[in-house]
C-alpha cells in the first residue's frame, strides 16, 4: 500500500517529478550516499550531541546500506565522486569498530 497521492490530486507532484527528471543519476546516488553517511555519523555518536543519539545497531544498518550502494554504483559514478565517498565509508567503518 502506498500513501502517495496521485498527481491529479496533488498539483505539486508534477513539478517535483519534473525537477527529479532533470537531476542526473550520479547526483541522486551521491546525495543518497551523503545522507547515509550523515545519518550513520549521528548514530555513531560523532556529532556534537554525541552519546545522546548513539545507536550502534542503527549505525550498522546505515553503514552497510552505504557500502552496498557504493558497491552497486561503482561502475556508474566517476572516481571524482567515488573516492571521497569510499574514504567516508572507511572512516565510518573504523568509527563503528572502535565504538563496538
């Protein structure tokens, strides 16, 4: 079941779809990867709030999802985009190991 409203009932949906259609796939992939990295950092307690939001089980899921995304998209994104993402993943994996 989906809570999505058909475009006829939600006029902003068509505008959103047009906006998304103009974004190259590599930008979508990189944006999702950065969001996963940010969420993992929060769950690892690496933000100013630190321990307040720390949840290693959630962090593990996010780090694994990021690793899967980077593996799956390795041939689709350039080294220019992939290198910093891989470096970020390695840093998160190290932080997870240290926190475990």
